[in-house]
C-alpha cells in the first residue's frame, strides 16, 4: 500500500504566485523522517528538507516553507512567489524508524511555472 | 567534485544483453542505495548496502545483482535485459548508521537512463 500520497499530479501557476504541494503519509512508527526532493527537467534529484517525527516546527528557507502536522499526517510544502526555475517534479518521501533509510516516495507533483 | 557519480549516463542496449551500471560516492558515507524510476516517474528502492553488506533487498528479479566492492562503490549488474527494465536508475548514498537508521538524507547521483530495445 502506498504510504505517501501526493494527490496533486500537476499544478500550473503564473510566476510570482504561491503554490502549495500536499503530502499525506501513513506509518505506525513513532520515529520516522519526512523528506522533500526536487527533480528539475535535467533529471537529478535534489534534497530540500528532512524533518523528524518529533519536531513539528514549521520551517522556512528562503521562498520555501514546510508545514508538518502530525494530527493530520501531513507535510505540506509551499513555494512563495514562484519563479520559472521552480518548475520541476517535487517528491515527498517517508523513512520509517528501522528501515535503513529506505525512502518511500510519493508519486510526485509536477509544478509548472509560466512567465 | 561530484559527490555521487554514476556511469554511464545513458545506456541503450538490446533485449537479452547483460549490462552494468557503476556508482561511486566521495562523501564518506557508509550506506548506498539503488532506486528505479519508471516512465511515470515513480521512484522505488531496489537495494541498499551498509559497509559492503546487503541490508535492503526489495522484490526485484534476480536478474538484478548489486555488488559493493567497498563502501564507496555500489554497482548494479543486470542480466538478460527485458523491455520492462527500461527506466532511470539512481544511486544514492547516506550517512545512515545502525543507530540512526531512518535519519540520513540521501544524496543522489545524476541517474542512468537505460533503454532496452
């Protein structure tokens, strides 16, 4: 069963709009980690953030921000004032407590930012 | 100074052939992984090694055989290639240790696009 759900297949925005990517996860472990990765058209996978299950503080890094809510099992990602360079596929992933870092990825959300 | 490198970047071959993909990391990490990304961009783990020891072996046909000659290298050999093996294969490394198995972020190589004709 899919443990990470990214319900949005594709989101299209115009430059400078904000875009929020949803991620819902499922686990019975009390210790787990959540990640976001970016895959631009060039194909590489770029690590964006890691969040552990004991830290529900939201995080902001430049135009990126993340909202982690254990009550709803969600780890959403917002890009503020989007730019064309943000066009990419964004993946949410889960690593459970005793899994040797095995990443379970969501299906990804394609973000298209047009000028 | 590429952190995780893979060779080749592109691989085009015919059904039935045997091929290998090489991966090297210079990050000093103990754990390495192989992931497969299919045509719909879905990423799924295949194998993982920690200090040359196989620790994750997902449900993968036994035509796929990973080999780790040392902790900086993890190669993937594929026998009798099939059309369905066409995908992008990513190598990754992580500072994951036995005491903190879930925590290490993974650094990915550039991927190897395998096309089987």
